[in-house]
C-alpha cells in the first residue's frame, strides 16, 4: 500500500481529487447503507439532498487527495483568521485546536505545523494506530511529517498531549468522532443524542489552554485549500457535561458554514464500541492528578 501511495503522491492534486470524486459517487450509488446514513444524517441537521449533494464528491476527494497530502509536495493554502492562532500561541498557555470531519481536516495539521512549529514547537496530533498490520507503515509514514508529533489514543498519548499544552505548545484533535464506551458522554448533535468524547473538554479544563476551531475548505479544480480559524463564541462551562454539549454546538456552527463539505456518511450516532486497554478517559483523569 505504501509504494502505491508514493506513486499517486506525484499526481496533480486536481487529478487525485477528480478520481476521488468519482469514487465518492460510486460508493454512494452502490452502497445502500452508506447512502442511507448520508441522507439520514443530513436530514437530521435540516438539509435535503439538493443542499448537500456536493458532499458526495467531496467525501471521495477527501480520500483521493491523501497520497499527495501525506507523501507529496506541499499544496497551496490560504488563511482566514490566521491571526487568531498567532494570538493564541503568543498567550503561552497552550493551544487546543478542534477540527470536525469537515472539508480537508488533514490539511489543518500540515498548514499549522508549517506556519508555527519553527517558533512554537511541533503540533501534537491525536491519532488512532492502524489495527491492520498492512496499514501500519502507511499510517506511520502519513504522521511522520515535519512539525507534527503524533500522539496515540492511549494513556501515554494523553499524557503527551497534556505535557505539550502545559509547555505552551499546540494539540489538535477531531472532537466529533465517536469514542469507545466509557470515554464519552451523550450530548445533542444537531438535535439528536450522540456519544461524544470528553477528552477535548477535559484537556481545556485541566490545562487552562486557549481553544480555537479550525477547518480546511477544499477549493475547486485542485487550487488548494483555505484554512479557516474561529474562536469559541463563549468560554466553556465548568461542568463537564455542559462543556461537551458546547463543543458539539461549536462543531455544528462550523459545519453549517459549509455543509457541502461535511462527512455526512460518518456514523456519528452509532453506539460506542467496547473500550481498549489504557482507556483515554481514565488517562485524562489520572494525568490531571
């Protein structure tokens, strides 16, 4: 798989995204389960198919562009609100970057690391190690990028993130992914209960770090991306359940900026799976002591 990705990484971004768009529509047409989840999730958020139809192709583009982003030459990135990150870094309290499954979330880490790692140290990014051995080399290569420091979803990984924040560095994660059982709480997401990670809220509460929201908009015809940066509308509540619910509200706000690029096929409302060893919530609680 790694040699194949290396081969694809030299292709123009427009070609890879075009192939990905075709893949997105192919899966949409041949997979009833995938299609129904896409439509149901969009309807839950109040969108008919016509409003989110471009998301079918964008989901495929998200896959098609990975070889170039992970292993190829840099791609063009413009900034919207980049000064918000400059100010957050300058505060010196650490920076928690939250990105939903919107647009190109891979480009957020790459662009932020390129802009800030030289002055402020590497960006620590939470990732789930590959379960299948044949995928492990590809995942390892994708995370081995200049200015990016991967942190696995384990006790050691959580400690790594807390240490980075307390040293004034930045940590990035996707708070709208479904965590294992015991690592989250049920909170509304577009009006329906969704099992939501508590890790993001705990990191913010335990370290007193700055929090910013970021997402990468995919431009047409392979012209690159725009990295949008936002502040929280209000500070996070002290109560954990309320803070988690607020996180979901903030993710909803970002998604409504561009629902045509959200990953509506993601099983956001699925029940959590059984926890693995070295669970994240236990880690986050222990690390706070």
